[in-house]
C-alpha cells in the first residue's frame, strides 16, 4: 500500500509540473506562428517558413501545415529553388490527407505546383528528391510598435520584423522606437532553430505642468489629479486628454490637449471670477453700505432724542411754553422716523450679508464638457452641468410703508 500511495503521489506531481510547461510551450508556439505571419505579410517567406515550422514542431496543427505550404509556394516563385517546390507539394498533400478546412484551396495550389514539377528536367527532379538542407540558426525579432527598429549585436539596424540568419551562440537584441523606452535582450541561437523575440516597447509618458493659482482642483479625463501647486508634472499617455481646473468662486478652466509621447508641455491656467462670486461681493458691499447708512441715521435719531430730552428736562423745572411743547413733539416724531429708516437700513444690511454668505459658500464651479467626452468616474469636485436658459440675475430694493419696514430681494436663475 505504501508503494502504491507513493506512485500515485509521483504521478500527480508529474502532472502538476507538466501543465505549466505545456502552457509555456503553447505560448511559445503562438509567438512563433505570429512571427511567421508577420514575415509572410512582409514578403519574407524564408523567415516565415522557419517560424511556422518551429511552431509546428511544438504544437502540430493542420492550419500551421497549410501556412508552411503557402510560404514554400511563395518562396519558390521568388527564387525558383526546387527545394521549396518539393516542400510545398509535400505539405499540401499532407494537409489534404488530414482533411483540412482549406483542402479546396490546397488542391488548387497543388495542381498548379504539380504541373510545374512535371515540366521540370531530370536534373531538376533529382534536385527535388534530395533531402532538404538544415537551416542555419535564425533570430526573429517582432514588435507591435509601429516604426520600431532593431539593432542586432550593435552592427546593423533594420525595421521590425527582422529575421536574419545568425551564427550559433549568444546575440544581443536592441529594439527602439521614437517615444518608447528601449528594449534589450540577450538571446541564445541554436543550430536549425528559430528563436523568436517579441519586443514589447513601453511608451514614454508625456509630462504636463500647470501654471495655475494655488488651491485649485485639477482633474484629467474626469479623474482627480491633485491640488495646485502640484508637486511635479503630471505623467500622461500620449493622445488626447481633457484638463479641468476648478476653484470655488471662479469659472472652470477646461482645455483638451493632444499630447505626444515623451512631450513636455506647460499650460497657463487663468481662472476668472464667476458671476455668482461677483454677486456675492456686490452683496457684501451693499451690506457694508447699508450698515453705514443705518449708523448715520441712528446718529440723527439720537440727536433728535437729545433735543427732546433737553426740553423734557426743562418741563420738570420751569415748564414749557406752547412752542416748546410743539418742538418736543416734533423732535420725538423725527426721532421715530429716523429710527425707522435706520432699522430698514440695518435690515437691508443684514439681509445682504446673509444672502452674500449663502452665494459665497455655495459658489461651486460649473464645468461644461464636450458631449460624450467623459462618461465614467467624474471628479467629485466637478459638476458636469450645462447651464441653459437665461443667465443669473439678482437684485435688492428697500421696502417701507406706514406700518412696515424691510428689504425685498429678487432673483432669476
């Protein structure tokens, strides 16, 4: 029982170790096939043949065999080498025998190639019967980056994809492109083997600096980026970006930038005062003015009160004449009138001050965004509204009557 348990354990361990290796082999075969497809598309059929054959050795599939046959056929029409004609015929026949999905295309190509082979001389047919020669080592450099170039062993620079024959041994691959970080890799090349190198170049970010007032909120593409002054430039990918800078009491700054990879740009940000902040400041000034008027009117009322007090003191002593009694009543009436008007002024001042505070406190910027520009994750500091209708209008007027005093405010939004 012990031995049986040990055997099961070893088999399970072997399977666990095999699966990742198999997955790695499939990924390598995919890289080789992709390399072959790139070379085929660029007319480098000899390199494509090597890549397809290397992929087929790892994961044999009829579709890969069909690609090999196609590459041999194209290469034969380029160099008229009978080896490629013979290989194409053999691969098409194998593909058709396996019932490949493109057997009809293979049959048509096979008929064309066999017609050519039948017209060959005896020497050419003998050449076709020879075993194919071993291929030299080849390094196939690929990259999805447009405009990428490769330097092999610091000698020759070529556009990617590039798949030269090399000597067996170690080689250095250097891939570069404008706006990307360089890619370097040491590669070991072996006899009759294709070694793929898939160079994934990383973009160099663009760097954006903002010359903006302090304590403003910066958002890039609807996402919070920081408060000014920013400690460093903002790193962004190349392309279009929407920059929004907001600050309470100011109109929002919005600008769409088209940044290039590895570009450094500084944007001057001007934040104009908002209409609501102008109204708030006007209300504060009105409150201060009304308070000054109220104080002045209070002073006038106190003067009238003082005159009435003087006559009242005389009444308790020598008494008042008819004229003095009339003056006393006149002073008291004037005092009441001035006190009422002063109260109105104080009411206007208080109402203006409170309304100004409300407008000041809730004066958050409104951001007008391009339609369908930002759909996800808007910044909390931004209100993505588009004002419509008439602009903001506000006004104030004192209200006084025989039995009422105060102020009236009106507004339209």
